[in-house]
């Protein structure tokens, strides 16, 4: 996607979200509903008021100009344009564009009502998405049945305006969800503070977070809305925790992989993916910097010690077998000059591979310990934390 287009789109939506909490204004009344073919600009208009007060000769050019100026209108988003005191809500639907004109400012209730209109019309006329304006059967049926599809609607209540002139909002604007049946007024639990929801959405969006799931929840019942915001905030806290864990990977040679995981931080829906990716990456770090025992299993280690042709070295005499196994598994590890793994027992280095004929023989010479394998400035404690994150201490 063109970065400049992304920047412009984000700025437009920022402005739209920023205007959601404006001062109260009288609600406009619906006057006309329109269906416009994107390809041919053929338009169908249906009056929604007994005597519409708006001039069609002014409305139609305003709708055409809006569509012409915005070739990248997205299905599912509601756009607002104004012509003086007139407000027009617009939502694309495949090859068609649906619009609703009001004789004054629109409010949050208007957005939800219009979005419901669009969904009902799409369900009633599934061919609408591919309409090119030349199929006359659609206009005929549309004019006959559109009023019954829309149905009588109660007048919208006054509320703050939802957007600025000719500004696309990210999905239909929020409204206060109704309390479920049997719970008048939300007696069991208070309804969510819609203004607070809007404020949080603006802050999250401006910080680069995706809010798609929250926009969807705004069209459902109040309990769903509350649950969606609770889950979103919980997910954000978990993402912040995982982002802090990513700091343990800095300087270990996996910066590109860590950056890809960090990019998932913009959406709580990515929580599972980010967590599993971080664990997998921590295991890779462990494989690179951890000295692994050739025989981590107690049973196999006991069998190997018992099978030594000459028994254990004299330097280890007197140590009960179970204690020796405990010390072997917990011992510091190193790599000898020939690349073999050794363990530190009772003041000396011993070969750790039961498959070697030199198993448990004491060695002398240079041994590279695990902390010495880490890059300069990286402490062993960071590696231990990564191993805990990876799911266990198998590669201490």
C-alpha cells in the first residue's frame, strides 16, 4: 500500500474521531434515501419525509462530487459530507453507493440507523453489490419495496455530532447500546460510558493501535460492548508485558525477528501469535547460546554411570549415586577445546557424554563456560529469563 495514502487516511480518520465528542446540536430529520451506481452514476431516490424540504437539484451534484473525489471508498465505512446545513451519510456497497440526506446535523443515532438501513437493503437486494445502473428490474422493485424495507423509524434524539465535513469515519459511529430485555435501564450493571469509550478509541487509534473489533462491538448490545472494551484493555496489558520480554533479546543476534514480533503490538487480537512467537524465538536463542547436556534423563544417566568399565573416578568416590546424578544435572557446563561438553563436579571438569569412552573422565586445559559464549555486555541472567520464557530450564 502507498505509504502516502496510508498517512493521509490516518490523518482523515484522526480528524473524524476527534470530532465525535463535540457540543450537542439539534438532530436533523431524514429527507431522502439514495442508491447510486458507481459505474454509470445512475441514481434512485426515495423520499423519507411526507414533504421533503431539500432540493434534489442541489443534493445530487453533492453526492456525485463526493463519489468522484474519493475513488477508494471502502465497504463497511460510513462517510459524512455536508451541503450548508444539510448532512449526507454515505456507505459503499460493492458497485453501489447508498446515501441518506438529513435537513440538519447528524448524530450518533443517525449513524447506527443508517448502517442498519444499509444492512437490511443488502439482505433484501443481494444483487445490489453488482448493480451497474442498467438493470431496470432493480429500480422498479427498489422503489416499490424500499419504504417497507426501511420501515417507520422513531425520530433521532439530540446528541453530539459525529464527524467533520466530507470526512470518512472508521466504520459506523458509536451509539449507546440499549439495555437487554428484562434489565430496564441496565439494572444489573450500568451501561458503558459512551463518551469514555470514544475517548479511549481516539487515544488508541492515535497511538497506532487497531480498533476494528471495538468498532464492530459498537453496533451490538451494551453487554457485548462492555466485554469488548474489557477484553481489549486486558489484551493491551498482556501485549505490554510481552513487549518488555522482548527487551531480553536485544543484542543476541535476533533483532529482525524481534522487530517482526514487536509489530504485532498494534492489536490485542495478535496476543496469542505474539506470545507463541516470543516463546519460539526464546527457544532459538537458547539453542544458540546454551550448552545442553548430552544426557538430561536421570534413568539413562544412572545406567551410564553403573556401566562404567572401571567405575567412577577416584576423585568422585564416596558420593551416593543419586546425589552424584543430582550434582551432575545441576552442575555448571562448559565446552572443551575439542568441542565436547563437560560439567564441573567437586572442583574439576568431567566429560558429560555417556556415548564417549571417556565419559566422566576428568580433563585439564581450556574450557569455555556458558557465560563466556554470550555476546559482550550480555549477562547470564538474561539468558536464564529467556529460558524461563521458552518454557523450561532444559538448556540452562
